[in-house]
C-alpha cells in the first residue's frame, strides 16, 4: 500500500488531488497537511513513500520545508507543485533537492507518472525542464539575476515584488523586520537593482509574479 502525503494550504486542492490519486491507487493511504509546520511534523511522525508539496504556503515556504525534510528523511522523494511557470522555478526546485516539479495547470496529467518515476529513485523531469537544464548547462547557468538569490532571498524577493511590506513579509515568514530588511538589501545588491519598483518590474518581465 502506497502512502502519500499532500501539503497545500487550500483544502479544495488537497481534496482534488486525493480523489485523483485514489483513482489510480484505491488502497493508498493519503495524508494531508495545510502548512509547512504540519508537513514537517507529519514526516517526523510517520514514514511516507512520496510527499507532494505546494511551493507557496503560510509561514515557511515549500522550499523551506523541503530543506528540512531532506535532513529528516534524505531518501524521501518530494514533488514540488506550483502555479508558477516551470521554466522559471523548476531548476531552483531541483537544485534544492526535490524529486520533481509539477505545474498546477498540468498536474492532473503528470502526477501519476511523476509518482511512478520518483518511486523508482529517478527524477521526474518534463521535456520543457530537460530543455531548461540543457540550456543552463550550455551557458553555465546564472543567466538570470534572480538565480543569484538563495531560496529564502528568492521568497522575500517575490513578496517584495508583489507589493508586500517589510512587516507583512516578516509576519509571513516568522522573521523580524530587521532580518527582512537585511534580506531586501542583499537582494538589491545581488541583482544590482535600486528599489522595490525595480524588483517588481524585473519580476513582471520574467513572469515571476
């Protein structure tokens, strides 16, 4: 019996995925988590075969949770799902240790194949992601300014670009305002930009928000 843990802050998404998976795996045990804290707690308390985790959740992001899960259960395959374009996020997710990236627009077509693939110990990589990997290899990566950012800096960057205030970001990630301000300074320096407006403009140009 396969045991799958689904982490997403929207109950309707979890329910939809659960129904979809039960069609393929009628006897599966499927757990649910509504945030990163619950996800990590479930991984600590129980052995799972596969974790399917949204990249954006309240509190710590899916990438934060992924980092912690890899410390707790290094061999546990984690599939990261997101509504964002795979050409912008897939490489970062794979570098962070995910077993694959699932775009929410195509997840119904890909999820079963993805689970079958990662259970064999392989990475689930779509043709588009394979293309992106090849381009990164040829150009030695780092062609985008946001590729210079750490995962946490990338999370903060997206929120700043979306118009969130420093205090709102601090609350979202359970950080101090001072820490978020430090992240903002690092982000601007690494990306050689001057203001929040520049970050927003860049994010829009790259379809990151």
